[in-house]
């Protein structure tokens, strides 16, 4: 879950809570029309695009009843999850992509392995177990996909697809996690640079333009809860949340 601080019209403090599968949907919408030359279409699109859409599906059960950090009393943000809970969610996400085939499971697992290796808990027993278990499985999933069509299903194609998953995931998080004010430069998996410049009215100017359509309109619905210390998950669940729609227009001309 993304926990984003805001100030309401009555000047009270609140949080916008954005579910991880919603953030994944934004990543998918950003990926779907990507590919104006010299930018390449994310490939293999029939597997990669639905994987981007569904790579956080393991969060769905947890998001239905978000937990509270007993140390702070705040709803957990995705960067604050206890390692055992995070790894359980990652595992559920990997297996949720099983019907998309071995490449999808390879991509999802490799994505979470990267997050695990870069996290604060990377040396814990739980993290080492996750890395050991799924490091071996990613190798087997990749090999299974390659064996199905050795001429086209190469390791280079798989690694480039993983780069796209990670890029669109990061781009969606950049949009969803905060009200951005400063330009940000993204590097594509092929080494191109794309600059995203936000404006107060919800417009984001992008140059050079990488999409097949002249503009992108994206939006999501977030829950609003008071920003306060909650005694436990039950208290948070008892709050009747309001909803707010966040919308952005991504454009190539001001």
C-alpha cells in the first residue's frame, strides 16, 4: 500500500491510501501504448503487459484489510512491511502469475528478488530463505521458457522485459507516491533518457515523447483516512474511508 500524506480542506491531516494492484494498473497503462521510435515496444507484449498489470496481485488479500504498524500506529506503507509479511505477499504475487506462463513467473520473481536484495532486511534468515527458494525457481522458469522456442526466447529478451517491468513499476510509483514538483529523468532499458516534468494542474510534460498516442489520461481512486495513531488493525478497519480520485494528463506539448 502507498501511504501518502495530505491536508484536507478543513486543514486536518490525512493519508491517501493507494492499493498496490492499483499502482500496478497505472504501470500497465503507461506500458500499453509505449513504443514510438526510437523507443521499442515492450516485448514479448502478450506476456509482459499482463505481467506488469498483475505483478502485485499477491497484495489483494492484505489490501482488503491493511495492517497497522504496532510501533508507530500508522498503516503500513509498502516500504515498511515486516519481512515475513512482505515475502509472503511476494510469493503470492509470483504464483498468481502462474497462468501467464513461465516467463511471467520469472519476471515477477526476479523483480521481487531485486527488491529483496536491495532492502534493509536482505541478510535476515527470512530474506535468505526467499532468495534461495526463488533464485532457483527463477532459473528453472527462465529455462522452461527458453526451451519452448530457443530461437526467439533468449535470455537477452527476458532480461530486457525485466528492465521494462522495473521501469514501468518505478514510473508508476513516482506518479502515485507524492505530489511531484521537480522534473525527473528516467532511463529506459535500452539506454534512452526521458524527462518527466510535473505541473500543479496535474499535467506531466514528457520529452522525448515515447507513446503511440498524443496524450495519456490516467486516474485512480484512493481511500482517505485520518492521519493519526491507530491502536491496531481493527481500529483502522472500523474507520469509514472517504474516496478521492487522482488524475494526471501526460502530454508532449505544453
